[in-house]
């Protein structure tokens, strides 16, 4: 297994290199640049703007800029934010914990709710109840995250006043932080939860038809033992894979949710940086997201590998 | 074919049906699809939505962009069924016209993405070797790119029109179809009927499009359906963040972007556009799910 993981990590290096190249071109290619923000300003002359571009190194040919950036990236120097001159790494690291916190909490909620729903509908529920859950999980997949966010703010923060409408809470007060976390985390969890529940449901239905489940029932084991010890244990193995594949969607969902709830994470950093054409910050943040995506697919592959040894030994490609 | 009938007459019916042509696969799929109430619900809603978008100019009670400050932020009433927004524009009219843009962007994104994906997947799967390695790596790379943020960057840096948005969205969503078609082609490139076609001198293009591609039509159809839903969701997210199609052209997403400032005073603004988006996307997903089950009935038991 260790060898498999190492091999997968090694193939990630050329992939990351390719991604960085594509990202760099896509971000720098569109017309305009960071100096545009000052273009209308009366105190900034055309010469100033030209000097600004020169100082930022934006007049170099794109390949030269890329090699410079890459050299920095590898040695841990991700460049300097155009906004305040601070290192990009600092700007990102300052926002990253909030995003990670939001994502992990949502993931936890999603899994914790999806398992009972999926198992219940697969084993116990009457057709009617199953139908209702089917409709609800489908709606959960279809509803735009930002809209659920708006509705939650409107109802639970506005009308009922149960949760704050935004922000992250006082840094020294854990309770206030949890209070702020609850809204965005639930909103972000909804989509993943619905997807997980549908998946667990179908994989449970499949497993429940297996011979060994019938054997377990036949030898007189309690229903609960059969469902959880025998069936669910097998139905849940691919859950790791599912979580890995969910990561990219969770990240982009988190970005939108953060904007809705004024959650001070990567998402807000990215939207701010897009508006200001803060290239180094954008590159840094996007590379980080790409890294997390690759990590997610690694987790997914490890999940497959746990179930199917054929993949581990490299039979696949 | 045979319905519940008296045993003797059913055997007669069987004999009769034996002489008739066997039921085509399309008919089977349709028969199974018809029995799925959620899928039928989806088709109905989508038909209504499509018609209302098509006939928006005749259905809309007002000009969607007509500003009327004296009637700003009116709750739903007899004159404005769904109320008015901050500029006094009729919400119902705007929703109808926004449906044109949102549905068009969704449909065309799926269309372009399917063409690109099917073409690249077919080439990769059919020729294999170096070409396949190159395309497969490219698919992997595209799948690891942060898609939504990139789409954000582009729609922020480029003056966005519905056409450009469609191309941006298609550029980041063709990979699923490509993977699917590639897999199917890899499986079939050495199948007997492929070799047979090759042996009688059929050109590659003919084998790809006439012999192999039809085998992948069903999964492509399902994927395309879900792509429409995906594109509508992403479009609305972009517009909601303020980076999509710009006002005054209404889209469901930018109506929500506008609505968030009036959550307290005019909640109907946010409610209606969100409900329409959810209803549309859910209907498409119901249809996609129904199609999948109808095409592969083994899934039905799950």
C-alpha cells in the first residue's frame, strides 16, 4: 500500500507542473492587468502605470514570468501580494484555517447524517418513506448552495435571530465561533449529504441482497447486528472513495458559501483577488486548491485500493 | 406487450405478438421511463419551463427591463403576481426572460461539451497509444483544475456575453463525457464487428461515427442531461457572485445577486428566483435519473 501511495504521489508531480502552467497562462492571458485599477485615478499618470507593470515584472515575456514564478514556488517563495506587499504564503495561511474548518465540519455533518438516512431507507423504510427521501436527496443535490445560504440567513438569522448572519466570531471565544460556524457548515453540508445518502442507500440495498447477509439473518442474529456489523461494514468501504471525489465540489461549494456568510476564508480571498487582479495570490490559492483536488483523488484511489488489490499492484493503466 | 388478460386469450396474444416485430430498444426505454413518476414530473416541468421561456415576450405581463421607481419593492399583488424589485421591475416578467438566458446557456453548454468530449474521447479510445496517452493526461489535468474559480477569473476578466459564458462553461465540463466515450471505445476497438468493418476497408471516420459511437449514445444522453443541470447551477453561481452575465440582462443567478441586499425588506425577490433554479435543476436531475434507470433496468432494484 505504501508503495502504491508513493507511486501515485510521484505521478502527481508532472500533473501539478502541467496544472501550474495552464493556470499561469489562463490567469495572465486575458487583456488588462493590475494597473487597470488605477487607470482612472487622477494621481496616476500613464508613466506611473507603465512603471508599475515594469516593477511587477509584467512586461517580461510570459514564459520568463512563469519560470521566475516556478523557481519561487519550489523554494517556498510564492511571491508577494500586490495588495499589501505581504508574502502570498502569509496571506493564504491566514485564511486557510477558516476554510479547512468549514469544509471538515461540513464533511462530518454530511457523513453523520447520510449514514442513518441511507441505511434506514435501504433496510427499514416503506416505499412511501423511501420515495420521500429520494425526492429530498434529489432536491438537496439540485438546490444551489448560495440560495440555501441566503434562505438560512433570511430565516434563521433575520426572522428568528438564532444564528449570526455572517463572520467567524470572536477568536478567543470557542462558543461564539461554533455559533457562527453552524449556518455555513449546515448549508455546505446539504449537497454532499444528499449525494452520500443516495450512494449509501444504493450500496446498502445491494449488500443486503448478498448471501452472507441472508446467512447472518438465518442463524438468528439480531437485525441490528446484521445491518450494522455485516451489511453496513461492507457497504461503507467505498465511502472513503466517495469522500475523496467529493473534495473538489466541497472546495468550490465552500468558496461560494464563504461569500454568502462573509466567512473569512480562501473563497473571499479569491474573489477579492480576482477583482484586484492580484495574480500572485490567485496563483497561490489556485495551486493549493489543485493540490487538494489531487489529494482528494489520491484518497479516492486509496479507497479503491483497499477494496480492490488489483489497482494497488498497478494493473490499471 | 401482453397485458393482464384471460389465460387463453393471452396465449393467443402471445402467438400474435410473436409474429409482430420485437419491441425496439427505444420503445423499451420509453416504456420503463413512462412508469417513473418523478421522471414524468421532470419532463412536464421542463416542458412548461421551455415553453414559457420560448413565449416569454407574449407571456410576460411587463417589459422585463422597464424601470418604475414608484412601484419599487412591491410584495406580490394582483398587478405584479410575484412582486417588483428595487427598480420597480416586474419579477415575473424578469423570471420569464431570465429563463431564456439560463436555459439557453445550460443547453448549449451541454451541447458543446458533449461534442468536444465525445470527439476527444472517441479519438483517444479508437487510436489508443500515444494519442490516447496524451488526451488521457489532458483529461486528468483538466479534472484537477479548480474549475469554478477559473470560470470566475475568466468571467471577471472578459466582458461576459451568453455566448462566451457558454464556451467558458463548456471548456470546463467536457471531461466527464470524454472519459465515458473513451472507455467505451477502448472496450470496443478490437470487438469483432469493428475488425469486420476494418477488414472490408471502412475508413476510420466511418468506423468511429457509424459503428462505435452509437454504442455510447445511452450513457452520453444521461451525461448530457446532467450536464445541463450542472451548467445552470454553475451559471447561477457565477452570476450570483456578480461575475456572470451582467444586468440589465436578467438571469436567475444575477436576480439573486441583486436580491441579497433586500433579504429583510423584500424576501420574495430571493425566494422566487431560487425556487425556479432549484425546480429546474431538480427536474433535469429527475429526468437524468429516470433515463439512467430506463436504459439500465438493473439499477431499478436499488
